[in-house]
C-alpha cells in the first residue's frame, strides 16, 4: 500500500513536470514571439498547441550524430548525468497536502549536493565532444556555476537561519499563518526575504545558464557551447535538464521564500496546497521567460563582477540583516533595523557602481603593451 | 544492509583503482568523482545523513569540478593519455602509502571502534551537529575558516598579479 | 527622443536596477499589447499571407504582350539589343525565319537564364519597344540547377494588364510612350500618303 502511494505520488510529480516542460517550451516560444512582435509557432494544431509533440517527434527521429573523434562513452553519459540529478531534485520539494515525497532533514543540503553534479555533466559534454567550442563553453559554464553557487548557498542559508532547520518542509511550515489575519507570513514579505528572493532568483538563473547569463551557449562566439556536438534525443535531454533545473530552482524559491503551498489569502485556503505550489512555480517560470525576452546577454567579466562584487557582498549583508531581524523579533524594529541595513547596502552599491564606471569596464591584464 | 555496504565498498575500491590505473586524465578525474560519490553513499548507508550529503556537495560538487576545471585549463593536449602505469619512483610511492595505511590501521585498531566499544549516539540530527560545531569545536572551525580565507586570498594574489610600474615584468613587456 | 532622454534622466540611470525594470516594463507592455492590438504584430503568416512588395522592387525580366494572344501581341521584335547589352549575357534570342531562311522580326526562342541574371534592369533600359520589363516574382526555387531556371518565351510572356498591376507608374509611362510613338507613326503615314 505504502509503495503504491509513493509510486502514485512519483507519477503525479513526474507527469506534472514533464507536462510543464512541454508547455513551457511552447510558452517560451509563444511569449518570446509576442514580446518581439511576432506570432510564434502557430502551425501544428490549433494556435500551434501541438508544437511540443511535433518537436518531440522531430527530436526522436533525428539522426544522433557523434563526432568521429568524440569520446563515445562520455558523450553518451553526459545527457543522462545532466537530467538524472534534476529529476531527483523534484523528490524533496515540499508540495504540501500529502504530495510531498520525502521530508529530508537535510533537504537543502541534498538540493545543492545533487544539483552540483550537473556541472560534471557539462564538463563531460564539453570535453567528450572533442570540439574547441564545446570545451570553451563547458569551461565558461563550470566557472559560472561554481561562482554562482557561492551567493546561491549564502542566500539559501538565510531562511535556514530563521526557520532553524534545513528541511524544506519545516521551512514551509514556518511560513504558515497570517499576520493581521490577511498578510501571509511568507519570508518574501520581510526586508531580508525580498532581497533574498531576488538574489536567489538571479543566482538560480545563472546556475541554470539562462539569459541574461547564458553565455556558455552564446551563439555568436561559441556556436552552442557544450551543446554544439549534440543533436537529436541527446540534445533534447540536455534541453530537458535545463528546464528541469529551472523548475527545481523555482520550486526552491517557492519553498524558501514564497511560503511553499500556502495560500496568499486565508479565504483561498480551500484550494489544496500543492496547487498553490504549482501555481507559484509556474508564475516563476513565466518570469524566467519574461526575463529572457527582456535582458541582453552579459559579458564574462561582467558576469564575474556581478557575482563577486555584487551578489556575494549583498548576500553577506542579507545574512546579517536576517540575523538582526531574527533577534529583534520581527515587527517594526526588525523592519527599521534590517530594512535600514539593506537599503544602506543598496545605496552604497548604487553609489559605487554608478559613480565609478571603471569597475564594470574590461581590464586587460595580459594584453597591456 | 551488509550487502549494500559491500556493494558500496566495491564501488569505492573500483573507483579508486580506476583513478590511478586508467591512462586517461579525464577518466581518472571522473572516477575520482565517482569514488567521492560512493564514499558519500557509504556515509548515508551508515546513517550519517549530514556528512553524507556534505561529502557529495563538497567533493563531487566542488573538488571534482575544480580538478576537472584545472584539467581543462592546463592540459588540453595531454588529456588523452598520461605516462606509463608505473612511475620510476614506485618504490617510494609504495613505501609512503604503506606508511599511511599502517598509521591509519594502527589508529583505528587502538581506538577500539573495531571492538564495538564506541557508543554510537542514538540519533545524529542536524541540531546536535550544529551545537557541537559552535561550542566544543568552535576554535577548529574558526581556524579552518581563517585558513581557507588565507588560501583564497593567496590564490587571488597569484592569479591577478598586475605588473607594477617599473618592475622587471613591465620592463620586459615594454621591450 | 527628447522626451525619452528627459524621462531617462528623471526616472532611471540614477538607481541601480531601474534600467532592468524599465526594460521589463517595455517587454511586458509589448506582450500584453500584442493580444489586444493586432497591429503590433508586424509579421504575417508567410506562405499564406504576403506583404505587398514596394512598386519599385524587381527580380527578373519578363516579356510583355498586348491583347489576349501572347503570340500575336508580342511586342518584342527580336532586335537583340538586350541580348548584346546584358552584362552577364544571360539572354538568348533566335529570330523566327521564313521559308527562305530570312529572319523575321519575331523571336522564335527567347530564353533568360535567371540563375545568371543579376537583376540589373539594363535589358529593360535599352529595349526600344518597351517589350521587356522587370517582374517581382520570388520564392521560385526549383529542384534542379539548370533547366528549370532557364525561362523560355512561354514562361516569360505576360500580358500588359499584369504589368499595369505590378507597377502602375512605370506601365503608365510606357503606355504613354507607346501611344505617342503610335501617333507619330500614324502622322508619318498620313504625311507619306499625302506626299
Ligand atoms: S526585348 Fe526589346 S531589346 Fe530585347 S530583342 Fe525584344 S525588342 Fe529587342
Ligand atoms: S536584368 Fe540585367 S542581367 Fe538580367 S537579363 Fe536583364 S540585362 Fe541581363
């Protein structure tokens, strides 16, 4: 019985995310098109609704090209190593309402440990292709993912500090309830929470190699980065891995800051929590697509500057702000102290960045004549 | 349970052997990563959740990735093969590893954990680990932090050495 | 432009991240607007719908005939000026011959190899009889390299009405020229009769 229920849950979760993958890949093209004053795919089925099916069939029947000099074993393994950890991540997301699969005591740790394996997959893909574009793309991707893991973990620690647990389920429980009867107790509605949420969003964009941080796949200079030599179903797997990464990252953001499956209003509590969870997740995925349509790709030095000179210090300040908030017991003192600290940090960063443009300019250490 | 432990032990051994025996630098690095992951599994199988996932996060996610990154950066043409299996200093190597093994074996033997006299705490939860880390092990923890920071700064200094005006290097580059 | 600059000075450029928010606002407006205002969508569903081409666009030459019968109304007199002038020499003309082998003032063969033609319109400029004009056909890929791209007389011949539709200005000018020419010819004839 227990096994059946578990399998049912796994089935529901996997079905949902696979469907979301199909819908998101269509929605991304549609929304991008609309934003760029185009129509988007509209040939397959009504309004192009069956486009994902057509894409899937195309991917499946496409020739699987492996370069002659490629390392066949790694070339084959890389997409699998990419997707498998991402699927594992879905297991610990706190959907609530009985759909939560496992409540690991060290859930957050599990999340980061497992998601970091995808870096190895990127390396395997890049190196095994025996293509310099692939190798360069993989190097960029790994450098980027390693760098952005620092602010990501630093930001994810703040809710851990406040909730006093690494378990995602516990964290969602900590955000239950409503202040003054209407405002939910989500972490995002605290000064450190909103900053943390934004930081988490930005860093998980970078972790997932999404625009504006998609320079490992910058077409103009690297063809397609580590995906250059992939086609057919293996490419589809990578594509799926990228999307699953976005879903898992969004799920993490929902769990850490957006109250998991909590309803935004007490009136709406009759809707089961997992539906709320999925709604929030879908909204976040939509924002990811929106960001992709809006922002241009960064340069590699800007990327590193943003991480080490912008996000990491902000994450540290946010950590302190969360501590202040926690020990001042929330309330207006918390708002004044923590909020003041964060606004001060923002103003300082603003000053530093806008007054001295030089920190964002490229420096040539080696090419100096 | 025992079967699982044996499987994991076999994985670790195979991974470790592959790390030193395979003649392809990238395969070596990846086998090392697999060994790390198997070690993490061992911890998990023994009920040490925290240390198990930390092992995977730090070793597979960071150390192995760094090794791989270094391979990408330094030896793109030598990646396909590294020298012969047995190096010239193999006698020394065997001696060193025997010494290390002997020390560890002696330590384990003396500690009495083999006799089962060590009392395992009933439950190692995050709470107690955190409290231990921040009370009895506070100084080592902080010292490790300082050490890592120093290493980080040192690495930055090495990597970003700008030629000072008038120094030899800038003279050279001017010529 | 001025307004945009002042707007930028007022609202953005001073706060970190304001540019990102403004950009996202623009795209959001575009996205939602595209569902309410179809005129925002500048693309058309191509093979089904096509945007009208500008009048002066041109691709390859075609031959004009008057009236309904292509053979009877053929304007071209096979003077072969265009053949000589065409820079890449992609026009091939053979005169019709009568039973004695004397060339008639009609082309028996008129081929244009559009795989060579560079759409320079020189043939149109030099033709004294307004018999050749530039077409606007496109999307004319074929499945072979040579023969399908060598257009023969039958494919090249198109009625004057087609040209009128294609380019009202140029066809009107050509029609006027031909009218004037005909009037002159008629006058000459009259003068000849008189004299
Ligand atoms: S198209 Fe004009 S120029 Fe060319 S042969 Fe005919 S009449 Fe002469
Ligand atoms: S357009 Fe130019 S190239 Fe083409 S047939 Fe006329 S003269 Fe020749």
